[in-house]
C-alpha cells in the first residue's frame, strides 16, 4: 500500500502537471470506484486545479470553489500520466481525469477493487474522511507520545493505525522501528517520553529521507510505486544480512501483515513468535538467533516429538525444556 513518501511522490507529480489546469473530463471504466453521489461530475468540469495535497494516505485534488477529488489507492491502486485523452488501460484501468496537457489515469491491479474515489464540495468537506491520526512530520514529542500511549498496543500495530498516526503502513513502520532500534512488539504503554522522542526522530528522518529521495530521483511521472524498495534496511529483506550488524533479518507474519526486524539491533537478540515457525518448533520456541540455528537442525525431530503442539508460545516451559533435545539444555535459562 502506498504510504506517506509514495503518496507525497504522487502529490508532487500530479501537482506539477495539473496545477492551474482545468479539468476537462472524467471517464470511468469501473462503476464501483466512485463512492459519492454529489457533486456530479459535471459540477467539477472546467474548474482549475488549485492545489494537490495528501490527507493520511489519500490524495486530494482541490478544484476551484472548494470542489475536491479525493482518492485512496488502498493496496494496489496506482496512477499513470498519459497524453491528452489517453485510453484507459484495459484490465487495470479504473478512471481517467482529463486535462488539456494530459490525462491522469487511475489503475488498480488487484481483482478485489478496493480503491476509493470521492467527490466533495464545500470548504474542507473532504475532511470527514480523515481517520484522525496525527501527522508524523509535524508532530511534536508531546503529541506523538500522547497519541501512541492513548491505548496499549504493540508499536508495530500503533504506528500503522491510521487513527493514531497518519500515512504509515507495513513498509515504513519496519524501517522506522529499525532506525529507532526498537522492537515491533514493544508495548506502547511501556514507552517513556524519551523513547517516544527517539521514535519520533526516527519517524521524521525515515519518512523525510524517503520522500525527498523519491521526489528528487526523477522528473518522469512515477510508474513504479511499490511497497518494497531496494535501499530499504529490513522491510522485504527477510533472511538477508542486516545492514548494521550482518545478522539475518527476521520476520513475523500475521494475517496479511508482516514485521521485519533485526533481532540483534532491535530485540536484544530475542526472536519474536512467528505462527508458522512456532508451529514447526512446537512449544519450545527459540529465544535467540544462535538457538534458532541449532533448532533448525533438529526441527524435524522436534516436530515428530510434538505433533500435537499448540502454536505461539510466549516462553519455553520447564517441562518442554526437559523433553527437548540436548540442544535445548545448552540454552542459558532466561528469566
Ligand atoms: Zn542488525
């Protein structure tokens, strides 16, 4: 899903091409895209673009007299820029917004059409769609700390919750937590004001660096907006060496999300419970990288020994330790 740096990249390029231009047409390939009944398309036509901005993960195109086009790309919505009147791409095409100098084409690669388009009229009327999270780039240490600690969740969950923090998803939360050297499953209620400050500094640094890098990279309209980028440190790099310490990057997979992290840099060497991994290893979940490597070697035996094991243990139990192979007995007991 496009996150703050990616959305800002689109905002920049759409603004460069459309600001001051009148909207001359809107074409739809999918009837499901538009979620509002009023204002009608004809009410938007021939109004010039005043500004293009970001609200959370949405793109807001403001037309004259407070008319707004608001788009949420969800997971696989993307933009292209074509010649004036360019054909809407076959399978993926959803809509086209026509301007005298070109057409903004809106596509969605997934068969599950989730992207959303809304039209609004009235000053700031589109703000009803704002999920309410604070803006990370303008947050103060105080507002950031208050937002994160209002409810108790893991940092990974809270950072990607749009009602808490705006514009951050799976990819950049991994990068930010790595930069801050914090565990993705640290609970926000244990966060001190100093730690929150460190996390906010990392948040601003990562998001600003990526936004500026993406915008300065090319003058061409961005065609390759992806959740994974080559220079990322941990996101999408499971099993590859950590760029800071060289240990393999770990991940936890849950539902359709995942957290990528370096155990040595972020969790004091502790591995976090992964459902698939813990199912394989049974209750005797390894607590360190060294142990994981040893466990992998004896995983087959462990599985045979505990075919009916329950998943996702929080810590090894003494009884499980006794039953495990000699490998387990070498472990330094952790308390
Ligand atoms: Zn590391």
